[in-house]
């Protein structure tokens, strides 16, 4: 078991009022050459929800839930919006924290889901005198706590469907699409992002029992059309799926982001209504009791071995004109 004197929850961050949206989007896409008109288009998605992403409040809810279950102070720092990691590490140093475990709200291996968080933590530590050592907890896509939370939420979504369709409904697991070049280099030997998602989907389906069919599809693509990304897109898949009903299961996200509430609850719902497909969406893990208790279980495990510097390498930066840039958070 690692010896820690605090828990640091690390997340993506998101705007919480209309005036936050454009500065947040500029943070997310800095250095990527995204045209202003594209940012204005994505800004409209946030303004549709009052200029607020759900993710920051979901982090507060998680911290409130996990605090009483562990004997450690809990801090919270984001990559792209307040509270920023650097500011949080400065407060931790002032509070005398010397060694903290980091729980990242991304469960899988890839540059954007893991390495980028490791790099951002390192940058924040370098900027703070006396910053505590930070040990990132392991990936938890296959942890029984995550699986149990998603099983219960999937059962609840199935129950929302018309009774005559529940037994034959198809599960459609969704995750954030990434460039195939990033997917190919995810994890120590490559391919880990998709493999881990398929593992999580198979565990959830097995716990539900029966022989229910399922698919893994992608959402929230944010790359230029000529750059290959993981496919199929969830909305394209819904138009082609051979099933009387579908439950969308967003296993790529542990809490609601703008990508979940816009891409699934707006765009996917519109497609389903257009084609007459009964559709329900499972909740993300959120503050499910088993997901919350999982964090304490991760803290009690032997300290994880740090990833090799070559694991999940950063993709080359190039100007792009994405179809969904900045939806994160």
C-alpha cells in the first residue's frame, strides 16, 4: 500500500458560466490552429446548456462522496479550467502535503486519457516550489467497482425502454474517438485504448447476464476529415444498427461531460427519434457507491509502477479543423 497524506482528484475541467466558455475552449485547443469560427460553433453547444459543462459539479459531488470514506484530505485540480492543477498544488504545498495519490477521471490508456495528465501534473509541480510528490493511481476500467456501477446504470436504462423491447435491446458502448495513430500507440505495446474499452464492455455485458449483443462505437471526433480516427461514429451506427431498441452506455466517461450531454442526449437522441428507434442512455459512473468505494480500494493497493516515458507518446501537433473540437468538459 502506498503511503499518502492526501488524495488529489485530477480532471479535465469545464466552464461554469457563459463568459467562461470561450476562454476555456481557447485553453483546450491552444497550439492546435483551430479557426475562430469553429470555436464559435462549439461555444454554441455550451451556451445551449447555459454556458455550463456538468463536469466541475460532478467533481465536487465525487469529492463530497469520497471524503468520508477515506482518512485523507481531498484536493481537486483541473487541466483546462479552475481550479487549475498548479493552483491546487500550491495550496497543497502550503498545507504541508508532501506525497499525494492522484485519481484521474479517465479510466483508460492513451495519450489524451493518461500521458497528457501525467505531463500536466509534472508541469504543475515544476511551477510550484515545494510541490508534493504525486503518484497517479492505476487504470481502473476493469475494476469491479467501475463495472458494478455501470451494470446497475445499464439495468436502469434498460428499464426505461418499452417492456416489449427490453430483452432484445442492443447495448451500444461509447467512448471518445481518438486518431488511429494515437490508438495504435496507446499503452506499452500499443492498442491498449480500444482493448481496454472492449474489456470493460465485455465485463459489463457478462454481469448483466444472458447473451445480449453489444457494439463499441465512438463519439466526439475532433480531427480534420483527412486524418483517420476511430470509427464508427455513434450517430452513424444508430442509423445502421439492426435492433428493436438500443441502450447507449458511455463507458469512456466516468462522469458527465459536455460530450455526453450534447453528443448523446441531444444528437444521438435526435437521430433515434428521426428513425423511430427506442433509445435510452445509461448514466455515467458518477457517484455510484461502488465507484466511490473503488477509490479507497485503489488507495489501499500496492503503489502502481510508473509508466515508462515511451508509453502513450504525444501525437505530432498540426493545424486541424475539427468537427467537434473543444466539446470536452
